C-alpha cells in the first residue's frame, strides 16, 4: 500500500505540473475583450442580438437595457419570450415602449423535439436580419462597447465565431469559491485556448456571448442540429469547428457579467441539467472523471495528514502546486486568489453534481427544466 500511495503521489504531481504549465501559458495566450481597440470606423455589418427569456424577471431589465445601450451603430435586438409565467412578458413590453427598435417574439408553445431555449434561439435567428448573430442570455450585462470590440476583433481577424466568457458573480463565499474551481475544471476539460488552432479538435462555445456569422450558422445546420442539446452553446461551437470554420475564445473580464446562480440549490439544479449531456451521456465518463478528481484534487489534501515520509512530502508539493495554480488563475477568473483552499470541497460538490445529473436522468428517464420534461432517449439521440 505504501508503494501504491507513493506512486500515486508522484503521478498526481506530474499531472498537475503538466496541466499547470498548459494552463499558465494557455491563459496568457487568450485576449481580454477590454484590451481590444475599438474600431476607428464601425463595420458595415448589421448585428442581430438574440436573447431567449423564460421567467427572467429577476435580471432581464438590467441585462436588456445594457444591450440596448450598446454603442454599435447597426444593431437589432430580438428577445424571445419563451412561455414565461412570471412578469418577464410585461417587463419586456414596458421596455419595448421606451425602445422602438427593440423587437419581442412571444412564444406560447414548444414544438416536439426541441429544448425550450434552443427553440427560442432558433426562432430569434429566423426573425433576424443581421449579417452577424449574437446569441446571449437574458441575465448578461454588457459594457456599452462590448459588441463593438467583439465585432471589430472578429472582422479584423477574419473569424467566423467568437465566444466570450463573462465575469461570473454569485452571492456568498461558498458559491464564489466554487466559481474558481469550476473555472479550473472547465479549462481542464475544454482547453479553450486551443479552439483557435485548426489542427486541434478542441472547440468552444459560451452561452453568454456566442457571436457567429449568419452564413456560417446556416451552413452548420442552425439550432435545428442541436435542438435537444442542453449544452447547446459549446455544441454550436463544436459544429462550427467541425465544419472547418475559424473560432476564438476571449475573456470578457470587466466587460460582461452575469449572476450565474443565486444559491447553492440553484447551482446544483442548473448544472444537473447539463453535466451528463456534457459527457454525451456516458456513464463510464462520469465514473472515470469522479475517480480521477478524487485522486488528483481531494486525496492530496488528505494525504498530507494520512501518509508519511516521501509520500507526505510529495502530497504537500501537490497541494502547493494546486494552490499556486489557483492563485495564478484567479485574475483570469475574477475570483479571490485564495479560492484554492476550498478546492477539495468544491471538487466534492462538483462530483456530487456529476452523479446527480446522471442518476436523475437515468432514473427519471430524462430531465425536467423550467416546467418541461425532456425524454432521455430523445436527448441521447441528438449526437454532435
């Protein structure tokens, strides 16, 4: 057993050193939206911003007004009110009276074979007249120059798709600590800095800000191709990459922000919807990921107290490496630099979410989201 624990500690250290180097240089290769220069002249490309909204009364007014106050000249804003049962519809109508160019599409029914959000995005795209389509969410607050900078960068670098990560704001220390750890998990899974490399299979998509050329959107099959994907944002990016188009990921620090979830319960329920889909409903992936995370992200912290000799020393070095990596990543994730102290707890919460996502889908035969049941067989059938 002692030999096994020693080899495990050595393998874990090698893993974190290799990933840490990749993350260190990868983060520094990603541009910040706030650092991009505004174009000297606005491009002659109409941008259609498409926002799905279902029961978003808490945040939709602030978010929508930030979109309507963008400094981009040729802008079209389309909000799709997807069967809301709260005050979302009346809030949208009130805003519409103050902004005549703002358009609202009210949906009363959801066709078979569609997730609600995906259908709303598709319907919004059908109504759009822009050369560029910006898919975003009803709780994303944007700096007035966010669209101008993103469009200028896209056109200046001849890109077909730009995905931008927002600042994630959540109340309470526990949720903020989880944001940092989740950012590490996402980077480990997606390697977003590789999305720009045409030789890499890595792809990216961010629901808060997916800017894509209209002709490219049509060429990859629109949201019809991902009608039943809970992870529609990253799967849209995957379609774009698979078809040979150029994409890039940017940090939206201080330019975009979103209140991701307002409580731990909301966090768990929200990620439960997506986690199993994120591994294409593979039980083996959930089991493998859970074991790997326990061994690499939880055990080293315990190993400091439960092992001895060289094994304890190596586990201590692993923990220091994790803490250093978290501290370095904090400025890219806009979280407290000391979030690494809660890394094992956040890992356990994430593993719980993975298993909950899988078990709920398997035992309930699908997922329930915002009042609608989606059968697992139909979800699994939509492969990308």
